[in-house]
């Protein structure tokens, strides 16, 4: 059974989401190799970047640190994508282990912990290389998301 979100709650989520699109963020330059080396399609990369830059909670003082919620209808509306396209691309990121399902409506990203290392600006650190190692580890160990279904959120 799909629970309908009340309009007031949806408006609140939309306002919170739009607030997170303001400001600046630090992004690893070599993250583009995810598309260049065909680890992700352009649409998957775009959604992964949006999740990384806007949705995931980077404040370690919060209980939701490293986590984010997705409401498919809200995200699809923001991206001017259909709900089915948004759900399909998110599911593809889940299947490739770039997005991990924590609970019904809560997700995290593989590699979110790399931001701390990236922030230290070590010249030896390669975000792309470290992220690929985490993805390969999950694939080699037959890592399965808790629930591989992307739900109507």
C-alpha cells in the first residue's frame, strides 16, 4: 500500500530540498571519470552528483549524517523527469552499489566517507580510485542491498 503524502508535508519537503540547492560545495574533480570510464551513464552520473552534492547530510552533528531520503515524485518534478525514469535511474545506481538502501525511504552513498579524506587535500588521494575500490569490493563480495527495490517514496 502506497501512503499518500499530505500536501503540506510535501510543500515542506520541497522547501527543504530547494534550500539545499543554494551555496557551494566541494566536489572531487576526478569524479568525472565515473562517466568517462563508463562506470555510470550520464543520467546516472547526474543523479549520483545531485545526491552527493545536495541530498546527503554532510553534517556529522546530525543523526542523519551520511544519509538522505528520496521522495521520487518531488525529485522527478525538480529534475523535469518522469517518476518512472527517476525510479529506474535510482534503481540502476542501487544495482551498481553506488547507492545503498538503509531502510524503506533512507539511503546512503558508497564512498560518502571519502569526503573526509578528500577534504584533507592529500595529493596522493584519488577519489575515483578509492570509490572504485569500494564498488569492486561490494561486487566481489556479492553485496546485496537490504532491499533492492526502489519504492514509491
